[in-house]
C-alpha cells in the first residue's frame, strides 16, 4: 500500500496531533525498522506537543516584558544580593507555596526582580501568571459577567506562581478590598504569590481602607514568605535618557 503524505497529514489532523515535517524527520534515516519509525514519529510528536505547551504558557503568563537576574545591577541596588536572587531562582519555594514580597519606593527594581523570577518559573515548566493589582481586581469584579475575565480567573486558579504587581498604587474600596482578601485567602498554601508594593506593610491599611481586612490579608500573605525590603534611589531617575543627550 502506498500512503501519501496528504493522507497521513489528514490522519494527524483528525487525531489533533502536530504537523510533522517528514522529509526533515526521516532525512538520513532510511534504514529504520517500522517500529523505530513509529518511535521516532511519536517522540517528535511529544516534543512538538511540549514546545506548543511551552509557547502557550509563555503567552498566557502575560508578562509585560522580559527581565533577567543577569541584567540586574546589584551594585546599584544593595538591599538584595545576587546570591539571594540566584538561590530564589532555583524555584524550589514554589513547591511549598511560599510567597515573596518586594517592597520599596518606585524605580528600585521590584518589578524587574519579580519578572526575572517569573521567567525562571516559566523556564522550569511552571504555570505562571502576571497581573497588576488593578487588573486583578477588574478580573475579580467582572468574572461572572465577562468570558475573558472568567477564563483568566480559571488560569490564575491553576497557576503555580502569580505575580501581583503594583499593590498600593490605587486605593481599594470595601468591596475591592474584600475581593482581594478572598483571592489571597483562596491562593494561600496552594499557590505562590510574588507581590510588589511601593508601600510598607504598616501603610497597607491606608490603601485597603480597613485595618481588620489588612491584618487578615497580611496574615495569610506573610505566613510563608520572603520579604525583601528594597531601599535606595530610582534606577530610572539615575539612568534617565534624554532625547538630546
Ligand atoms: P519598580 O518596580 O521598583 O518601580 P522597576 O523594576 O520597574 O522598578 O525598574 C525600573 C526600570 O529600571 C526597569 O527598566 C528596570 O529594568 C530598571 N532597573 C531598576 N533597578 C535596576 C538595577 N538595579 N539594575 C538594572 N536595571 C534596573
Ligand atoms: Mg514596578
């Protein structure tokens, strides 16, 4: 029986497998036994499936941009050491659902370091998701009426690591603070969170509007948590670039 490539591609499509470049796959491997050919094909399918899942995890993480630990100047920012970050980049803490809080004024590198750990997590095969607190609240408020919010919430619920950026930038009303508490509470002990905030914990009640809910949120957040207090000048201000030089 002579089987055409189109026929095989049709079967691959019916089985929802990945399209395979047979010429490339079998190039120089003409002497394979039937079983070896099947094995080679299945291994290729597996690799293509893994590649597809990796691309999808990268895309669904919704990182605003990529940053690395290698690109961070630890000479400029001395509140955290390279050794500390390299230790955290082994990502073993996500297995115990530990959290990390980067606290400090604008421009000191909180989001940079949070994203660099998100990148490490993605490279290690974890499901990672990035949201600003503002967007997270929007998702929580609209998940019952908007399909995209419902889908995103489902994705967050299956993530191993969620970065919540810019906590403290905007004040929350009572409903929003409660939604934030419920989310933190639902994630605690099961999902790792990386929080960045321009406010110290003692100032959180100011934007959360209520001391009781603040205590409840912090209680869950810091139970298993690495707190990195960052000080110093804004990297943006010190390294600002002008148009005319
Ligand atoms: P924050 O989140 O604390 O406001 P960012 O992480 O957004 O600050 O940093 C602002 C910009 O400065 C980013 O482009 C970031 O990559 C860069 N940056 C901040 N600190 C450093 C540093 N120590 N080394 C290299 N780049 C830095
Ligand atoms: Mg930031």
